[in-house]
C-alpha cells in the first residue's frame, strides 16, 4: 500500500500589510460671509448730578472722662456683677447725648440701667460736616470692673 500524501498543514506566510500612516488632518478653512453691519451707535455719558456728602468729623468727648465707676450699683458690687454694656445714642448738634439705649447688655439689668443714666450726663463737641455741626449716631462701651 502506498501511503497517501497528507495535506500540508503549515499556515501560509503572513500577508504583508503596509504600515502606512494616515494622511495628516487638515481642518477645513473658516468660511466668513460678509453681512451688512449695523450703523454705529453714539452714546453720551453724563456725570451724575447726585453729590456725595462731605465727610463728617468724629465727635469729641468733653468734660469729665467717660466713666461710670462712681455709678456702680452697690448691690452689683456686693454680688460681684461685672461685664460690658454697649450703649447707642445720638449726639446732638449742641453736643448733648440723647436717646440713650442698650445695644448689647452686660448681662445685668442693674449695670445696664446704671450705664444708661450715666451716659445721659456725657457731653461732646459736636461732629462737623462742611463747617456745620450735625447730629450723629454713636456707640460707646461701659466696662464694669470691680477693683
């Protein structure tokens, strides 16, 4: 018996593919279409007729120093009450203090009340605006400290 020839099982040689690079990317050109332009707009700028107010000078205290230690309530001293009362008030054109109120409490109604009555006696040199005395809202602290 004659042996039959078996088919060749070796794979065919690989195909040669060219490794060509793709062509470079070139973006399409911008297309500009000329259209009619709008007529130029004229604008006029004017200065505001509103004038800012001239600066106001700070009021200056006059008379005795602003202290309320002589007004320390005796019961608050015995109880050891301390704190800081922030007062708000208006200084009039005559330099007198009015509309005194507590902006921030010291934590003691007695100390706050004493601060209000003490501040009523304070005097100031009025604030000045354009050479004329003016009223101003003001705040001051009264510190209650036991020595």
